[in-house]
């Protein structure tokens, strides 16, 4: 079963090589790796060229951002299983092989995900992503708990719901999870497969307040009521957002 991994990247030379190595050093042979760089000018292209003989495809050109880059990468993919790994995140050894074995043994599962550590700029573990089992209805209620870095999904299902919506800046993964969960089984396994890097420039830290409004857009698009659990969560998040931003700013200003 071929697996295609896409890495979208822009000016992440500080972390990019670790990301690349974490993919190429996996113990899985039928692996197709694609890197879509958005025209970086920080030395990223030189790093990519070091590994180009092991890449299925790469390009460096201006694009419309992360979502556009991921869509471009999957348009080149030939794998039966797909995933994307951002250029500051990493896989744990053996992650891809374990995911493939599970998907081969459970053909009813269309979206599979595991656990992920939060790491800092020095690769120190600073927490763990709160992965939990979810499903379509719980996703619609804002109960996401899917670690994108440790998620793998079937290409035939991707083709039914593709592409990622380019109008989403932050919640394009949530939008995809909802669409996949609507047509297939979602499964969480308690296996550590990835590392999610948090630093001052990540969207999760710098622009987290853009996530929930986009999740609400998905909710409303799919016929969700204004009087629902996800709307209550959204309103609570708006109230506590200043405190969250203050805590994160304090953490990353040290």
C-alpha cells in the first residue's frame, strides 16, 4: 500500500530538515514524499535539494498559502493513503508502518489518527495533544481531538471530498475531518506517531483566534443551528481568548 506524504513549507529552514528526515527515515518502503515550497528565501530550497533524489516531487514557487500548497501536493499523489506533515513538525519512528498495518487490517476505517507530543524549538516535549476518539456528530459539536500530524486517510475518500477549501486559513483540517467522517469511519489509536511543534510563529500560537470562527462556518454551512453545543463553545472561547493569548505570549517570550 503506497503512502504519500505532502509537506507544505514556507521559510521554515530552521526546522525543515528535521521534518524531511523524520519522513525519509521511516521504516516503510512504499513511500512517496512530496514537498511544496511557497518560494522560500531563507535557505529552505538548498535543504530540499539535498534530498531531491529521494523525493517523488518538489517545487518552490509562490502559492496562495498552506492550504493551496497541500492541495497542489495531493494533486501529484499516487498513494492509496495520504497525509500531510507541516515543515516544523515531525513523525516518530515507525509511525507510517504502524498506520498502514492498521488500515490494512481495518478496511472500514477511512480516517486514522494517533497521539502527538507538543515540542518546542529545541525539540523538547512540552505537552501532549489531547487526542480522543471522535466521530461525525461529535466533530459537528466541536469535539475535534484529531491530531493532524498523526492523521492518515484513504486516497479514494479524499477524491470524493477534495480539495481542501482554500477559503479556510486555519480550520481546513477540521473541515476535511468533518467531510471524511460523514462518509467513513474515524478511528483513534493510542500510539505516538508525531510531534507538533509550538513556537511563536506557528498559527496555533500566533493566530489561534481565527480557528473557531472558521469551525462555525463549517457548522453553519452543513445546516447547523445557532443554538448548538459548538456555538456555546465558540462563545466561551471568545470570552477566555484574551487570557489564552496572554498565557501563550508569556510562554514564548521567555
